[in-house]
C-alpha cells in the first residue's frame, strides 16, 4: 500500500474496531506522518520466537504488552482527536499475529465475544493457520478464532487475570535459564521443562537445571505434586524430601498418551488439592497433551480452544499428532467429565476426622510412589539410587531439540 495514499483511501482500506477511532491496516512500508491520523506498529518490538516453522500466536506476555501500548495510545491527550491506526507488515505471518492481537484486545477491553472481535476481518484476505513447533508440514489448522475462543474460555475459567498479571515474572520464568515454565491453569497446572540430575552443558552453552532450582518457587506457589512424563533424568526423592509428591507416567517423546497413562494422569490430578507441576523433556508436547485432556474433561474446553490457549500461555505446546489426538478425544473427554461430575455429586460427604485424613494421605502418598515405579519400569533402570546416579545417561530427543531451539531463539533476540 503506497505512502502517498490519501487519508480517505487509508480509512477505506483499513479494518475498523472503534468507529472513527481505532483501525488496523497492513502496509508494505512505514507510513508518513499525517495531521489527522496516528500510526503505530509492534512488528520489531514484539516478535514471536519460533522453534521451527511456527510463527505465532504471540505469547501471553506479548499480548499484555500490546494491550498496555494500545491503551496508553488511546488515552494520550495529544492523540484524542486523531484516528489511531495499528499497522503491520503485509507478510502473512505478521498479518496473522497482528489480527490476533487487536482482536484479543477488542475481546478483553471492548467486551466483545470472540466472534464479534474477529468480525472486522470477515472481508480481509485469508490468514494462514498457526503452525506447530515442527520443521515439517502441519496437518492441523489452528486458526485465529480458535486462539481467541481459547483465550476467552481461559478468562472465564480464571486461568489468568490481566488485572493481576505480572508480566515481568511471566517473561522471567519462561526463559530457559530461569526455569522455562508457565502456568496453564493458575494455581492448578504449571508446565515446565524437565530438570536433570545435575547441571551440565549439553550444547550451545545450554545448562540443564536440577530439582533444587525449582523447589523454592514450587513451595512458595503451592505446588504439591510433580508429574514426570519423560524418562527418569533425576532422583524423584529430591522433590519428595521437600514435601512435594512425585508421580512417574512415562511414555515416548512426541507420541500420544496411551489410555492407561492418560486415565492415571487424570485420576491423580483429580485427587490432588494443591497445584501440579507437569513436565516431559521440553514441557510442551506430552505435557500439553495431558493437561489439554484435563481441560476438556473438567472445564468443557474444545480441543481447538485448549490448543489455542496453551499456544498463547506456553508457545510450542501440543505437537504434530498430539493435535489430532486432542481433537479425536474431545467428545469422549466431555462425556467422561459429565460422568465424573455426576458421580462426585452423588458421593456422600467424607468424615472430617483429622486423624483419618492424615492416615489416608499417608496411604495415598505411598500408593503414588509405588504406582510411579510401576508406570515407569523402563526409566527406573536409567537412574540408580546409589551415589553414582549423576553418571546417568542423557538421550537426546525431540524434547531436547525443542529446548535448544527455544534457548537459541531467545539468545538471538536478546543480543
């Protein structure tokens, strides 16, 4: 679109969000200053850090920062008589991320439904679906409306609250060197990259973290259980000795959870009152798949909503066939959730005797430890309980590649 367009032509080619006030427009070049129009862009300020062919949506911290920028512009007395134009490059990925951001803003701050928020784009050229964190063709189409719908459900379900959102904390802990974790459901599910037995460099200056790096945050934020979905890379007693329970539910990297593992995951999570920290190798694929099933079963989310929300909260979540797995199990999870809630309502109230509770908790913890060994007999051989456990072998997997890609992307961005 030419820099020499008239004001009327710009308005005619823009997408209107607030009549005579807020617009979005894709431009091939930076616009010139105009008397009645004000332009701003975040293309170079808020960038998506891709793993492979993925390009969005921008994460929760970036969405928050965009909303703050736009709110400040709309409140600026010097701009009160001007039309505000948010613009992006005409590149398809930039357009898609921009459309998501301004539609999300309309949903959060203009009280529009996901459908109403995206409606201004109904006549726009089509947007590409968001790609998963793989270097190959993605066969699942995650759309902007999917992400908006997931974000809307997450707000309704109190997964997060922008009024209490600490963007500095979010951005700090999402970094690999600071823990690489995000809350997918506030005070219930924290997804994180799996720790190792000891700190070591496994390439490109990337240092693994240990259980002790996570324990202070976990204790402060009410995490009472850690679920490990990958092979054993550390001694679980390092969490247990700090009062944090631990369950092993191993299944292969990049795959879908076997039914027995999935049901065990759901059952353990249903019985845990505190927050649960879930990890696989990178804390993206297996972690997102299992938590996504819980969201569908207990919170009624659709697969698209769950994937959309998790990609915003923790970019890269749910990979390859796992996307189709959630979609294929959506109806079943909804049905299981209905049965679960019906059974819970029929159950008589439990005895309040404190001694009985303590005994039951002790039995429960012992059972979880036994079950964790049963479910991960393969990985139990990879780490002995002896003092030489630090010699444990590290097998480089898809999860390791994702962790390295994440660190490389952020290192490049922050240089």
